C-alpha cells in the first residue's frame, strides 16, 4: 500500500471478529440484531454484515436510510426522533421499504398520521437516563397518551418502546456499564408491563448501545439490540470498558513531516479534518487525541509514553517520552494513530482502505 | 429557502465586508494579501475574492492546491511543511503553476532538491511561539544551514521566512492579540536582519493569522498576510477578540425535533457531523458548542441565555433559560446556530447555501 497522506486503514478480520462477537450474543439470547450503520456509513461494510446473516439495520438520518435502501436494505429503523420536515422523503422511502420511525411527542404523532401516505412501524422513544432525547421512562401518562394515539392511527403501527442508554458512555469500568445495562432493562421492562396493564400487549423492547451490547450477556428480556460503534471500536470505548485496544479495527495512517528534538514532538500530516476533535482525558489529566500503534497487519502493540497531544485543521502533534521510538522514527515514515472516536473519524475520512489495499467508500453523503 | 435538514447558510454581503476589511488593510500597508482558502475550500467563494482583486492564495494541503489550480489559481502557497511523500503531485503541480512550499528541516530541503523536476519558491517555516511547527526563530544556526542549502539549490528559490502565530488563538482580548502581533513582527524582523548579515538579502516576511490580521493595523514591516478564517469568522474568533458577533457570516440552520419542558431543552437535527466537536468555554465555565441567533437576513440579535450545550453524532441539545424563546419555538421550526469553528463546520458540511438560495460546493475533496 502506497500511503502518501492521511489514510484510514481497516482490518476486515477484526471487523468480522467484532461483528461475530455481538451477533452470537444476540443469537444466544434469541433476539434480533439490528446494527447501527452510522459508524461505518458504508455499503461495502454493510455487505460484510449481510453475509453474516444481518437483514435489518439502524441508521441515524433519512439520508442514511435512503442510501442503504438503494443498496437493498429493506428493513430500516431511523434511530433519531422523526424530523417532520422530511415527510416527503419519509413517504418516498416508506413506499418501498419497511421503515421504522421514532416518536417522542404527541405533536409528531399527529403530524405524521396526517401526512403519511404509506404505513410505517413506530417505536416510542424512551429516555432511561441519558437525557438527550426520548420521553422520560416514568412519565407514564404521556407515554400512554402517545401509545393510544398511535394505536388508533391508521398509518402507524405501534411496535414497541426503544431507548438509547447513552449514559453508558460515562462509565469507566465494565461494572459501571453493567449497572447501566441492568437499570435500563429494569426500566424498560417495568414500562412494558405498565403498558400491558393498559391493554398494549406485545410491545417490543429495543435497546443496545455499544458499551452495554459489548459487556452485558443477558438480553433475554428485550427484543432487539442496535449497537453501531462495535464494528470498529475506538479509544473512547476502551476507556469506558467496552473493549480492549486489540479489538480496535481502524487506524489513521499519517506521514511524518518533522521531528522536534527539543520538545520530543513529531508533526504528522493528519488533524481535525481527519480524526475529529474528540478526545479522551487520561489518568494524568492529559487531553489525548489518539495513541500510536503498529500497523494493523502486525501483532498489536501500543507505543508507550506517546500520544497525539494537539490537533489543528490538518496538523497532528505527537508527544513522546519514548526515546527509542523517537529515535527510530524518520521524516517520511508512516505513523498509525488509533482514533478516539471511530464514528466521527470515518465520517470525516469518507473512505477506508483494507489491509489488502481495497478502497471502501464510507460515506452515504 | 426550504430547509428540511441541517443547512449551512452564508451571507455573501457579510463575507464581502469581511474580505474588504482585511484587503484594505493590506493595501494601506502596501503588502500582498494571500488569503488562506482552507476555511471555505470553495471555488465559488474563491471567485468572490478574485473579483475583489486577489490573485494569490494560501492552502493547507496538496489536495487543496490541486483543487484551486484547476479553477485557475496560478500562485499558491501550501502553508503546511512539505510532505515529501507527495513529491509526484508536487512535481505535477509545479509544472503548471507558481507553487510555494514550506521547509523546516534540512532533510526536507535535501529530498526536495533531489526529487523536484520543476522549480518552486520556498519559505523557511519559523516558530515564533506557537510551538506547533516551524524552526524556533532564535535557532539561527539551523535556519542559516537551511537557508544556505536552499540558496545553493537549483530547483528551489528562497523567497523568505514565514510564520503562523497560532498562539494568538489563546488571546482573550484585542490587547493580547496586539501583543502577539508585536512580538511576532519583532522576532521575524530580527531574524530577517540576522539573515541579511549572513548575506541573504531581500528575504520576505509572511505572517498573518486571522486574529492579528483582524486587530492589528501596522503590517508595514512584512510582505504578506495569509488569514483564512476572517471570511466567515466564528464564536472562537469573537472570544479571542478578533471580531464582533455581527461579523460572523455563517449559520447552521437546524430543524427543531422536540422540546423538553422539564429541563428547558430543545433537540435539533444537527450534531458533531455538522458543527464539529469544537467548543468554547464561557465565563461561567460552561462548554458551548454554539449560540443561537436570528437568520442572517434579519438584523443581528443573539438569543439570550441560550446555547448548544451538548452534541453527539447527529443530535444537538439547546439549553435555554429564556422562557420567551422557549415558548415561541415549535417542533418543525428552524433554529440558527452560530458555529464555534467555521473552518471545521464548513469542511464537514461540504456545501453552503447563500441567502438567495444558491448552493455553493465548499469542499475540494
């Protein structure tokens, strides 16, 4: 592979391993595996999932739904509360595929029923503690009001209750992730039962961010999981406790531009328009935009005492106290950065390159 | 204009005003105005600059240089230390346009001389305090070594010394920006004189980030300025003291998805893949991903006590203590976000829409 500028490398083997891990967990629990495609946004990687038996997917926008419908996906959930301004696109899509939408307000339910031309499945979006979107799980009256409206509607079929427990991203250990998982399941099951008492039977439960899907084993009380990041994983997921560094399936390959002996820093061609500005804070309080590893076709090892310490639009600064590494690196070499946030990095790069050199378009834009 | 999803709106009037402000400053000082095109990455906005008399430009990558060479720019500086792995592309470009490169190591100078097929102009990249890239301004011996090598080279023409005083971005007032400006000019002029003593006459000085170009008036001792962000400006520039909020020429228009009465928050369709994750910290220590204003075709006013408090991949959360604003906003309305970082937002959006509804491709990808 002839790398001359920032290049996003992906290991298909690691991706397949990551997919199989979650897929077999779903199978053991006898539940639906509906992976989120926002992380890779790639028709090709979609095929890797399809080849392993996946037949329904999650996306985060109508744009992505259109993109994946075009390449043959026929059962798509847009896991973003419905944007009513996109009704024309929704109608167009609902005509040809099984479209599943999220509703979290009575206004949205009313407008949708009024303007829909084709039937859709609807999930009520529930907030189980993340407080980003959804109706708080214990606002029973409001949830019943919406359930009742949808139940009586003609073009909407009430499928179930759905949550994204994004507060799992604040975890720092597997134990904390498991606590979020347990709490989420408890709340969703309790809500499901309360709705059953009101006569809403057979409502399904959809959960499953990457941290809980990766760490928890028992999903027997839910009907589907929708993780996305797990195909690649990243440093944020390692910090949370979702995965090991060895499982991260992508690297940003960056040419070395200059070495600064006086401050043990290396400038690389690769910055915020490649990695994004997302960061983690390490145990010493340092802001980390990435770590450095061997290329993906070598055995995993992380360069010690070395990290991406600063990024601007196209510049990346690597700080190291590792004299051996610093001495060996030369201007014109390639450095492999483990990204902090795989979804944003992939969205920015728009293209991935496999270890065999095959280029994969990554963005449904 | 029919907005149904996140849309980046630009006011051509404000852009032209911003351009004229800096351009007239360059003219008053009798110096070259070489605007940085990394902020807009747009052939069309390039034409707005060309129509105002601009004939030489700055970019931050060979990719951008190729893109703007294609649309008729013939004098381009790549303000990024030369990436030697891109030598084929450099040669191709240097054949057809006046290409100006940055050098900051003797290794780069040697490799370039060996592999160049066409002549280029070369600037020595100087670090005047930002410590991201460049040779520290007072490492005279090293600078002279490189100057000497380039001076004797056949395919490189030594043009001058160049710096990006990016530490101006750490300023919090106009006074602090002016201090960075004065210090930068002093260092560059001192270096120019030391090089003159060594026989390197007529070396030019290139400076000019957006903060110093916007605030300082006296550029009489330098030869060119290269600001980029000033075409749009953003909240970061306001916080530094470079501009007023009224001068910011872009807004991310985002549909309102849901209102959460219990926590006075509004969910919009618009997140990290539209705005980037860049943020400012306000006086109360809050992380701000954007403020809210009237649309760009209305008189400027900012919505008080309201800000983008959180973003994930496609979700934006607007927090408000402004009851009047919260009451008036409805699901399906459009909210106009003033971005924190215009360059990253524009790079992500790839497309701008003018107030008259014209779509402008923004990315030379």
